[in-house]
């Protein structure tokens, strides 16, 4: 089993500094997520060939001008930015011989980039049926590109907490519930899968009052990889997992990869997390 560590846990460092920090501490499987814009990032990543296994995720490589990546947007400018970004990420993945590229399911709103992961300002939600339709059309476009480039596509489930549900008087995010996920999965091309974020699922299931274990069982055949961290069930805090974390009995060992998204930079703690995952999976 291949276990990655997300660079999202490393703060105030360039992408290359984050890679070097992890690799110098013995971590050679790295998921690249967000960070600071670097116009030479492709050449820098090439320089690590045969030394480090990379996975590209969502908002990577980060653009020069920040924007909110949203494939369900009804705003033409935001979609064009999102389209260019994903096309570029798929092509970089292909050139680096990375077999997967993942991005988040869409939003029914267009949050300010500075608000992501924080409290989002109230705004009018787009119609979910229309947003789902355009999202699926766009996913199909990227699935076709992925087939040409030899890259499979993964879609990550979003997270809805009680504060956002109250702010928007409803759910502004796609792929947070069983029903929403069903409405997407049945139309996905055969080279498009789910990247299941366990921390997101924990919060969403409590907010929307559904069974997280039922979700995992229902979509197991479509789940290709996991994002792993824990939280109290209220906010997505990327806490370390423990032997008492809720999901252990549901994890499968046949997935393509497993990524820890943790708020700690302590590589000793990170290595202990990897050991724990291997123990429970095996």
C-alpha cells in the first residue's frame, strides 16, 4: 500500500522547501496540494524523478492569481480559470507519470479564495440540478483528456458543517450526502472515481444526519483512495488519527493510495501515523 503525506501540513515554506523538508526526513511519497505560485514548478518536480513519488491534488500547481476552483460554477470566467488549471494539472501528471489527479466536487456558490477553510460569506446558491448537470459535463471533458494522457480522475467529497448550513439556509456544496453522491456516481465515466475524505465525511454525516459507515459501504467500489485525518465532528481541523478513530473497521486495503492530511509538521508524529495505518489495514 502506498501512503502519501500532503504538503498542506507544511506552512510558510515554498513548494520545493516543503518537498525537501519531508524527503530529508525520510518521507518519499508526497501529495502536492496548494502552496505558493512557482513558474518553474514543473522543471523542479522533474528534478526529483526516481527519488520521490508525487501525487497532484486539486489546487496544484497554485496559479499566480488566486481563484476558487469550482467546476460547478455558472460564472464563465471562473470556469475558464478552473478548466485551464485542471487541464494543466492532468498534463503535468501525465508528463511525470503520475496515474491519478484529484479535485474537489463542485460548489453551488463561488466563495472568495481567502474564505476557503474559514467562515464563508452568505450568498445566493445556484440551482443544484443545473450545477450538477454542468459539473458532470465538465468532468466528462476531463475524463476524455485523462484517457488520452493516461491519468485517472478522482473527485473528493466536500464537507458541510452546521455553521455553513445555517449561513446559507441549506447546503451550498456538492457531494456531501449519500443522495448527492448517488446522483453523481451513476453518471461518472469509467475512469473517474472517488477520493474519499474521511474527515469531511465525519462532519457531513453529523451535519446532515446520515450514516458515514453506510456511505463507505455503498460507494466502496467507486472509492479509489482516501484522505485521512480526524476531528471532533464539527470542523475540519486535520487532527492526527488515534487507535479510537471511527473509520478503521471500514478502510479497505485494495485502494490505490492513502494520503494523510495533518496539521502537524512533526515528522516523527507523521511516521507514527503511517505505522498506525499500516497496522490497522494489514
